[in-house]
C-alpha cells in the first residue's frame, strides 16, 4: 500500500483570514456528499442511550410531559451547537472539528488539550463502551457466554477491528458501510414507531398517569438533563470530516442542521412510543435500563424482545463505525500541526484515509476494552467534553470579533443569541456537575491536564524528521 506524507503547513495564526478559510486538506480528496455526512452524524448520535435513559428519567421525575419537554430542550441545545459548528465548519473546512476551531481561537496548547481529550475520552472511551454494549446485546441473541466473559471482549474487539479495516480501506467502503448501517438503524426505529401506533397495544391515557415523584427535586431535574444532553452528543460528527466533504460551504451546514433536527424528531417520537406503551410507574420499575425491550414486549408481546436486541446491535455498530471514522481525523490534524507525531499525518494514497491514526485509535480502544478502565473514563468524560464543545462554540464569538474578514459562507442565525445559549447551558451543566460530583470532576480535570507533558515535550517527541 502506497503511503504519502503530508507536510505540516504554516500555522493558521501566520495566515491571513482569507487563507485560513481555505482548506488545507488538498491531500485528502473531497469525496463525501451531504447525505453521507448526515449519516455519519445520525449514526454517531443514535447509539444505545435513547433506548435506555428514559427509564431513569421516569424513576426520578415521574412526569411524562416533563420528560418529553427535556428531550425537546436537549434537541434545541444540540441544534444551537450544530448551527454554531456550521458557521465554523463552512469557514474552516478542515479535518479535525473543534480541535481546529479551538486552536485557531485560543492557541496551540488549548487546542492540543482538546485533541488529547478527544483521543482519551471523547472517542477512545466512547468506542470501547459502545463496543462492549454491542457484545452484551449480541450475547442476548446468541447466548455464547456471559457479559463479563472472554467471549464478550472478543466480540467487542472483533467489531472494533472489523470496522477499522473497512475505514482504512478508504472513504468509498467506509461511506458505503456507514450509509448502510444508518439506513438499517433508522429503518428499524421508524418501523418500531409506526408499528407501535398502528398495531401496538398501547394507550394514550398513560400520559396522564404520574409516577412516584410528582414534584422532582432540582438535582433530579439536572441529572436527567445531563442524561439527555449526553444522549444527543455526537451532533458535531460531520465537522470532523469537513476536509473530505464536497462543497463544504453548502453540504456541511445542511448535513449538521437537518441531521440534528432529524435526530430530535426521532428521539421525541420514540419517547412518545414509550409512554404510549407503558405508564411512568411501569417504566420506572426494575429493571430500569432495558426500556425499549419492556416497551416492545408491552406493545407486541414477548417474542419481540430479541428483535429489539437486533435493533440495538445495528444501532451501536453504526455509532462505533461513525466514531472509528471521525475520531482519527482529529489526530491527523494535530499531527499536521506538529503537536502529535508526524507519522499520524500520513494517508493511504488510494484509500485517502489517515490509516495510521485509525490504527492508533483502535489500539487505544483495545487496551481500554481489555483492561475495563473505560467505564471510569466514560463516567467523568462528559464533563470534559462539555467544556471543550462550549469552547468550540464560543469561537464563533471570538472569530467574529478577531477575524471579521474571514470568509463565512454560512452564518449562524440570531447571532449572538444561539452560540451564547449553548455556551451558557454548557457552563450551567459543568458548574452543577462539579458541585454534585466533585470527585468525577477532579478526575476529568486530571485526565485533561495529563496531556500537558506531551505538549511540553512536543519538540522532542513529535517534530522529528522522517527517516527514509
């Protein structure tokens, strides 16, 4: 396989605004259309969370209409983020997503910490957790062992490395697989929604039956909103592959905005199905986690539980595929900037993918799956990810002030209200998370700052000359 090296180009601070807006990814061909980019986003967002979290919300809140309202609030926050990223991605259509925006607005060090967090938590731990979840649901269909057995780990690793091979092969095979998994996933969800309302044994009067907590506490409301925002995470997926999207000024905003809106409609419709099938007290009963399975059994009978497991396997596989695709674009962009080993800025000539960055990510995921430590990362990782997504959205404000002549093919509507709304909500979530969960918050800070020595040693570790 022919390998070609991508040379690090001048830093963006040394470029004019008009040059900064131009793509620096000429080495990677723009082969991805708007539909494929939207599929990446939809698959990245819709994992297993929407099929599990409503049970906890039913237990803690006890009000169907309040729960539906929170899912609507989550959709609005995700849309505010997507609108902001659309302006940034259209102006700076490069691989790397928020790493590029944060680096340009706040400097190399903060940008590096953003990329470091993506590597360790944002993609690494998330892929590991999703792959283990895939194995767990697959073992419900084919009972070959327990969820803690070596079989489960082998199945999780098999999924990760199969998808790794496909995405290394090129954008063509990877894009085809992503579109296929997304279509299967969305088709299964739509079939569940339509089937529930047409053939399901449900009752709309369930919406009038309250749960045990008719007056939920502020803490319960906050925790539920954290659940919701975490389930919507991934709305920024298309930004990571902006350097490969054809006509990014048009396709990137369209895929991000419509993809996020589509997910919001799907999430609210699924929750409507849950409450149509069962009242809040039933959803809140143990076992709480398998909400979708309980609902399917109530609507169609016990035989459908296995079908839900199949749907979840497809859904999770699509999410893992999207993350295996998008995550390495961050490390590729960091390597091009000289803050990550340059070897990870190389691409497969025929496939047009950063193969070594993809392998690096999958090796880290493998270590997390084998060790089992990813669970701890996921628990407190949401805090760090919220911080950097808010920083990325805030760059809309910074760049409007600092770089007024930067070409902006798309401008966020209702500026500055939309980015300010997202930043304010993120600050609120992070602040209250730190108050409610100080231990996890300190661990999140420690994980982010653990990247500092690597940044300080980047001259010795990363900026080497390639030996032929």
